[in-house]
């Protein structure tokens, strides 16, 4: 593993680096995001641990910008006990986990391994699907968007790209394979089982993330509709190509 830790606390950086070295984890530890962008240029990283203790009021902006710039799984840490709404907002922004300090480096490493294990599992399952049953579905078109399943890229008509987490991407595949019909939460849980902690709540959160991302770049007011008592409906028509 090659990890990036962004935390202004030197003691934390040293403690984590010392513990991780015992497990052959390659850690790049820096004090701020500006330094992180500079020193990580050209590096192949697996995950980022981002501390928000000293962040400005716009903490979600910091998370979103970090996710956009690095396009990696992110664990957010904070020294202060935050309320449930702030935790949920941080997760909805795209963070993969939220940890309150002080934490033990051992716990942090365990959480990192869980996230990377899920990510690897998702990539394996999706690549297997592409090379087997979904060969005939290399490209999917919906609204003003094109999905390249092999490269896992969603591109808009103007060339803008929507960056999706593994969970968001897996859920999008489920919608694209059954568009314009109600899908219950139970069905979506089964179709996105690559994540071992999938639940009704996590499905709702992921649907919310997808809505926000597509609404940000799309002329469509809503792509996914909540069908009360039934689940969710992907509203756009979908076509597929094999080439």
C-alpha cells in the first residue's frame, strides 16, 4: 500500500508513520493539501487520510476538492466531536469513512484495509462482468451522457467527466441495466453486494450522491426518482453498444 496522510499535527504524522512502517506500508505524510499535491505528483497512491481539524468553515469544500483532485478513496479525520449531520454530509460528499481523533494507528490501518479490500473486490467483480456477460455492453448512453464500462468513465456531451466512487459506479450500473422501472432497495442491495456493508441507509446515501453529481452537470432536473413504497426509478432511456 502507498498512502497519503494530510495532517498538520507533526506528532500524529510521526506516530502513524512509525506504526505503518512495521507493516511495510509506504506512507507520504504532509501538513497540508498544497504540499500533498506537490509531493504526490507522479506517485501511484491507494488512499488518502485527510484531517479537517484546522480546516476553515468550508470543510465539505476541502473534502470535495481533495476527492476531485486525487480521485482516490478518502478517510476523513477530525479532532472534534461532530454531530451526525456533519458526519453524514461528509460521507455524502464522497468520503469513505469518518474517524474522530484521537485514534490509534492500528485502528486507522484496519479501516484502510477494509476500504481497499472493498475497492479491490468491486474492481474485480466489475472487470469480470465486462469480460463475460457484459461484453455486448461496452458503452451505455443515457440523456447527454456516455458510460465506457471498460474504462469506468462517465462523459457528458461537452466532454465533462463525472467522477464516481466504486459504490456509486456499481449502483449506476444497476440502474442502467434496468432503466425506467422501479427498483426496490432490496433489489439494489443484492445488485451492489460487492460492498459488504450495503444497507437501506447506504443505498439512500449513494442515490443522493448520484443525483447531486448528475444534476451539477446536467440540464435534467432529476435523473433518479424516488418511488415511495417501491424504491427508485432511473428516469432516462438507456441504449447500449458493444464496440
